[in-house]
């Protein structure tokens, strides 16, 4: 029987929790993930209306983009909507789960979806994560090299961009002497032994270190395998904040802004003074992405689109870039479709529902 944790595993394969920012609280908010899954309601925010909608639909799982709970609780008394939602979820055995900045930072996540909707080409991460990659070096007897490599790749090592099973291999000789009490794979106790070995190098996300090390130790034939992990200064180009891409053809600034307004059904597009230059390179970040304005300028983008920005941000860009904000809700409501795509690919017959509740707290007059 399909369990809630099986559904959530697919989300976390796509957007691993370690990709979230330090301030975030993505993951299970409340509920027992070991219970059978009866249906999932997909939403941007969890509100009391959303809880009621899930109950009416017979869903016992709610997957949202924004976490319901950001801060720890000393009590649950129902004094605000967050506590009331949590209490009601507990009462009816609902599981509430959030994929927030981990989905923002994931390859193919929120910002890639926005770029797809706009029609951007050659899309890449605007601000890739730093110090997020490791290099593993290990030494293996020649006859075990294929098995060890395959096991490491299956554990998540060896991915570089759209390539997988990537490694560097160098033949050489290893020496060791087994002392009393050892149980050597090869060689004799007390005798210096030389073994033909392969030096295997491969890269991996830092958060997969534990799984990769466990995989290595599970198949390496030596009693005491030699291996090293090195922190890389390389940027992880496939993971990070915001994206940048190109329009198929240049567009006039005002025409492009009007298209964005209609595309995202925005009540009001706020923008800095027009620069007088056509739009071709587009940088964007859903939600509160103003921290990436300088990255977009340094990249040479013609416009930076985000959910919200501060008043002074519109001053600070001067004429270096066109800044446009389309609303936090409007820039991230597409997350429901991302969740639907991830889950339906693996479980095509599982009951999925897109929430019909407009949880945007900002209203336009």
C-alpha cells in the first residue's frame, strides 16, 4: 500500500532538503508519514480554507511551497491561523509538508518553471551554490574497480551537469603490511605487499557524503579502505538562486512588461523607470529575490523579475537594469504544477488535487 512517505520521497529526490537555506523550515510540518496515502492537495500556502478543502476531498496529505511553521512553538492554543491549522491537522491525522527554498534552489525548480512559462532559452542558474561539492578519491584493487564505481554512481556520485557516471581512473601500485590481528583481503600477515590498484576520483554533492561513504564501504574489499573527501571551491552550476535565460527575439520593454502582466495574471506590475533598451537577457527569481539584483546586473541581464523588492531597490538599479516585481504569490503559484508533475510521473493513478483556494493575502483595488 502506498504510504505518505513514498510520495514525499519523490519530492525530496527532486528537491533534496539539504538544498534549503539556513533560515528555512522545509520538510514535514506535522503528521505521521507512515500512514497510507489517500490523496494529496497541492498548494502554495496552508490556510484554514486549504485544510478544509483537503478534508472535503478526502486527502490526508497537503504539500505546500511555503512552510506553515517557521518558528518553534512553546504552546498550541489556536491564537493564530498557524496554530489553528496545526491543531486541525493533528485532529484529522493530516500530514502537512513543505518544499520551499530547496525547490527554489533545485535544478528544474520554481525559477526554471517561471523561465519556461516566459519562453526563455538557454536557461542557467544565476547564483550557483558555492562549497557544496566534494571530490572523493579512493584506491581499489583492479578487479573491484567496476563494482566500486558503479556502486558510487548509484549512491549519487559522478554527476556533472547533464552527465552522470563521471570519474577519473589511474592505475598504480599500493603497498601495505598487515599486522597481527588483521584479516587482509590480499597479502600475508607481517609481509610487505604490493597490489595493482586503480585510483578512482569522482565528485558528489556534499549532502550525499554519508550515503556515498556507506556505499563505498559496503563493496570495497579491503579491511581498511583508503579514501579521502576534498571540499571543492567549484560552484555547483546546476543548483542555486535565480535563473537567467534568453528570449528568442528582442522585445520592447513595455510590450514585455504587458506580456508578463497577462501571463502571470498580475494585478499590478511594479517596475523601475524604463531604460530605453530592448529586452533579450532575462534574469528572474520567484518570491523575495531582490538579493539577486546585483547578480543580474553583473551578468548583464536587461531585466530582473522577482516577486517583491524594497522601495530603494527601484532607485538603486538606476539605468543599469529594468527591475520588475509581479507579486510574491503570483511568482510562485506555479509550484502546484511542479508538485503535480513530480508525483504523477511516479504514481500516475494517485489522487492529486490542485488547490482552488487563492491564498494571496495581498489584494488589488
